[in-house]
C-alpha cells in the first residue's frame, strides 16, 4: 500500500520549523495541499515572524506542490477561525488537521509561576481544542476527517520540570478519546502522536550524538500513518530515532468488596489482586468501567440485570 494524500487539504500547526516543517513537507510531497501555520515565536512562545512559514511554502511550491502560510496563534480562536476560513475559500475543504504547535516554559513546580503553567496549557491544550473546534463541523459535513494530536512521553509518563507541559500533553489524549466517539459516525478518525525528535525544542536537552539520530523525518513517517484514508482510530503512536511503539491504557479485572468490607484497610490489603494484570482490558469509553463495577455489585446481591 502506498500512502497518498492527493485531493486532500491538510492544516499543520507549528509548521515553520522542526517536526511541523517535516510533517508539512511530507504531506505535500505525497499530494496534499498544505496550510503551513506558524506564529513564528521563540521556543518559549515570545515574539513572532512569518519568515519560517513562508520558507516552507516556498519549498513546497518549488517541489511542485500547493501551500499557503497563515500566522494564527492557535491559542486565539478568532485567529484559528480566520485560518480555516481562508483555507475554505482557497480549497473548499479541510481533510487533515495536525495539531503540532507548542512551546516550553520548563521549571520545577516549586519555581513555576501560574502564568507560565497557564500559557503552556493555552498553547498545547486550548490550541488543539481551538483547531479541532474550527474544523469539526466542516469534517462532519464532509463525512471525512483525520485529526492528529501531539502528546509526549512527558505527558504519558512524566518528566521532571515539565508539570505544565506534561499536564497539557496528557490532556490532549483525553480530548482524543471523546472526539473518537463523537466523530465515529462521520468518518472522522482521531489519533495521537507521541514524538521524540532532535529539534529546537530539545537541542539543549539531548546529547549531540543522540540528537543526530532523532530526525524529524523518522517521526513524520509515523504521523503520516495516523492521518491517511486507512489510518487507525484512537491510536497512540510513539515515534523517535526510527523506533515506533504504541501506548495503551488498560484496566484490570479488579475486585469487589461488599458494603461491610469497604474500608481503606481492605483496599490496601487487596493491592496484589488489584495489580493482577492477567485479565486486563482496554476500554473504549468510560461507561464500561461503571458497568463492570455495577455488575460485580449486582452479582453479589443476586440482582439480575
């Protein structure tokens, strides 16, 4: 199977440099018309310039593709709306949304200001929400849409000094989980990429030898797998340095304690059974957990469902 995007229109946020640039170039090389969104800010979100986005557009056009630049700040819904409106005026549809834009304001939680915490959430989480909201009704009407969130191992597993970034990156997974349910009947598929790459976001964090192995292009291969016609749905793909893996949230079978035994001491005493991974299950919606617990209680009391 050859993955192509002919006739598709893709919006890539934060596409002026790094991963976003790589994503935009690869989508265009495989036939997509690409909106290169970039505020042109520094790594911490300050400043702004359209030069980087315009350079990406120029590169795409020189290679025979079609692209347009837009400098919307994804944290501002009116600017995102304008970007989507301009896209619709030019090409009449939006098929793919790659939520890639992000900033860093790293500090330990003790030293981090609430303003820095809020700003990172505004860009990563609300920026993703704003972009999804702006294209959602379009994709529903088209009966087609592919959306990719960008998470991180910092969100999935934690990373010292990144409480703001980690919180935002885990939050977009929760956003994916529900958009999958609401978009299913409209052929809207939503997935999450958890990348690690050598970009300006990581250049002073990762040793040079490892940095050189962690190419943006290796991550982009995973990104394209998440947003084509036959892409999976509700998938968390981890990618970096040529390695690819999936992350899943599982819940085990658990136990039931009758009312007279529902004490914290008995919960602690049952930790070995609570940690038993032999009957793990990947739930597709929150109600499955409730159903499981209620069924255990009904069974104890002899109540027939």
